């Protein structure tokens, strides 16, 4: 088999003829971005062939000039029978990251909605026992005596011990004269003993809240006796190299080997974060007694190695919505192997545990808010998917729309994640049309992230340098607007001012992608309200969740037409409500039951089966909307700008 040498790492791998460069790179442990899942459509897995011959079909996605310089798409290039030297460009968009702060997210949730001290009852508990010494005439085993002592406090429910715990019992009972600490999971009248330790170990009691997002993963370490978060770590989900959105990942997972690859990538990220947060606080991962996981249905399927294909095929059926008792050993999460890993339940094929956990952060499921039963609330989680819940204590309706990866930088020529160097804010000079930009980390710009794009389009529209269809102005000259034939692009930074040494710009095609993304979310909200005979004005509260939503400017999002034109005091930021909701479930059995009850009464609306959805969507393909009467404050701002 021919050898492939990758630069600048110097890694050499052998690969059979016909293997793609993308597969060869991943086989050698190198990571290449392939947001489209290796279909050759995103143009992100660019490499340069330094020497050797390969069979490439990159022309079309890449220009003839670029291909002539040796650049190819790794996914569209297959190895022939000769050695190759391949250069992998520096991977951008991974340094730093604009992650939400979990402690700040908790502060965003109304104190009345968080579990109170009398509601603290974690799913995992530690219990101190004094077990009697063995007696010759009793005929009781060590396990019999331990169980009898346990039942004195907990009654006669069924008690289960895994073999790994049974192996510890004899020595644990004799180490400190029968004084032991048992770690247990209480599930109704069933008790699962997950650890037995000699002496009083009740002060070493930890749990994890885990949010598995399509783009990012967050892990929060919680001290369970006080229900106190002690640390959080975030990172990009390593699966993003195989696809930016859930459909790309479902397509990528079409073989058992690729499904296992995606599972390993997600678990690798989770376990690395567990190691970091535990290490920073002097906790051994095996001391963690419970983990609560919230994620959308696709992420849940992938991390468990469940075939996700049927989520995207009519009738869009998940393998499981509510999962049975699973141990950390079975799942592959690096904590106490016998710990319970609880997955928050899904509702439909695209509304998952991140949403059922997230609505715990709202008044939608708060028993104390029942005196305001008539108040209608809307919950929106903005990400690569837009998930929506609307209702009050009488009913809950939910749906999901495919916003696509535009808000995460996907499908945008110079788009990137909200990492260091990402343009996050733009101001357009109303006279010249020239931009002033601010970046994450105050470094030279490398690209533009979602919040930056919304800011830019809002300003371009209000200053008159872009019309409602997303078409840049051609009737007056601007040094920032470059017209090429029937298309134009907006220059954000010239080559000499960018970190990449190349000009950064946003094209009218990019703008169209952003308009389509915002239209998907707004039209889904509009349609579900219409089914109830209601409008946005009937909403008392509008909750915005998601890592992207945390950095969203409400006013700019309204100008774009992403959010409805409502008084600003009706909007509430929730940050990463998925992680916060997972924390609530981790520390309170009552909140777990509250979430499960809400999931049971949610009515799931499949937008694909709703013919009027396309009418709402088409009407939203304009900034802010084809019906400007829906956006009176934007109309007023536009008149004032003139």
C-alpha cells in the first residue's frame, strides 16, 4: 500500500488505493473539518498535495486557480498507487471559544424557579451505616447483614448489588468495625447500591450535569450534599469535524464503523472534560456517583451508539425516547462504573432532552406560577436546530425546525464559530458603508460568527446599504461593497488586516443563507401560534436559550426578523438551559418528575407534515418580514435612519 506523509506533523500512514485523503488523515489521528459529512459540498476539508498523484474531483467546489496550486478537497480526493506528501493547513476557529459560563447561566434563571433547600434530593445518595459484626450462630452472610442494616433505614424495597460492589463488601465491613458508607440510587422502591466504602465518606459525594450539544459539550461538577456547582468545563464537540448539523452526522453514521467513530469522538470530549473539571477540584472521577445528560435525540443516539438513520426517514422514529437505567460502564462515561447515567427524555425525533430539561428554567412547568395560568410563554432554543415550546399550565406544544449551521459559521464563506478572532460585532458607517469590527479576544479577525452576522445585517439594513431581500446597495459607491457580475460581497477586513492574510467578506449568498436560517425559526413560531389562533402579541414571556442565544442582541435579532417585535421586558435570556436543567434534575428528584410529567404532556408538531409551514417560511424570507406591519419598531427605526 502507498505511504501518505502529512505535513507539518510528519505523520506517515499506509492506505489502500481508492481511500479518500479524509479517511487516511483520520486513520492517522489527524482532524480535518468536514461539516458536510464528507459529501464535498462545504469546501472546508482543504489540503494541498505537495508531491505525488491523486484522483481528485475538487474542481467546481474549488476554483480552477486554487486547484492548479495543488489544493484539493480531502473528501473528494482518492489515493492512487503512488506515495503522497500532503500539507494540512492550520486549523482555524478552534482557539478559545465564546462559551457560556454555567454559574452565570444559573444566575439568569429566576431564583424562584431553582430547586430550594427543601427540594434537594439528589438521584444518587450516600448513606452511613453501622453494620453488626458477624456471629457464629446467626448464619448471615456479609451481604445479608449489610442489607438488613440498610433496610432498617430505608424499608423493605428491593436492593440490588452489582458484582463489582459485592467484591468490596467483606473488606469494607471489617476495615472500621462495620461502619460503612453506601452510595445508592433510589428508583421508586428499588435501591441500587453502586459503591460500599469503609468509614464515613458522606462528604465525598459528587455528581455531573452534562449537556451534549451539536456544536459544544459542557460538563458541570456538582457537590451533591449542598447541591452546589463547583466547576464547569466546555469544549467543542469533536464530532463537528464530521458534520456541523444533525443531518450531516446522521448521513456520516451510515456504517457501523462510522457510527462507532462518532460515539468515540463525543465520549472523548466528555471524558476529557470530566478529567479536567474533576482534576481542578481534587475529585477522582470514580467518586462521581451520578450523571444527568441532556442532549437532542441525534446526539443521544450517537453517544449511545444507536443507529440514527430512522430519525430522518419518514415516519421519523427514534430508537428510544425515554431510556432505561444505564450505568456509566455501559455508556462509556469515565466515572464510577456502576453510576446511573440518566438521560433526560425526548419528545419527538428532533425535540430531545435538552429541551425537556431546558423548560425547567421557565415558568412553563413551575407549580408556583399556576396563579398566572392564562399567561402564554414561548421557549426558543437557537442553534443548528431551532426547538420551540409554547404553552402554559394547561397545555404544551413543541416543534423543531432546521435552522442549519449558518449561525454557527457553517455554509458562510468566512464564517466560523465564536472562537478567538471571530468578528462578533460590526458597526456600519451610514455615510460610507465601511465597517468597524470587534473580535472575540480582541485579536486580528479570522472570520465572522453568528452574533457578528446578525449585528452586521441589522446595521446594513438600517443604514440602507442592504435592502430587505439581502441585496447590497449598488446605486451608491462604498469601498466595502464589491460587485462582480450579478452578485456582490461586503468586505469586512482587507488581507493586510486579517489574521489569515486573506480578505474577509460576506457574500450575498451568505446573506441569503442567514435569512433562510432566521426564517426557519420565526416561521415555526408563527405557525405554531397560528394553529392556536394566536399571535406574538398574545405572549407574556419569551425565553431565549442556547449558547448562541446567550450572546444575541435582542434589538438586532428583531431587526433581522429572527425574533418577534415585542417589548424588550418580555424577553428573558436563559443561557445554556440544557445544562442548567440537567443540574436541577441531578439535585432534585422532584424536578426530575416535573420534567418527565411535562414531557408526557407535550404535543409534538411535525413541521414537515404542516402544509401551511411553507407559507409562513416564504413570508419570512425578507428582512425583517414581507409584512412590515409585524415589526413596527423596525419600520420606525428605518424611517428615522432615512
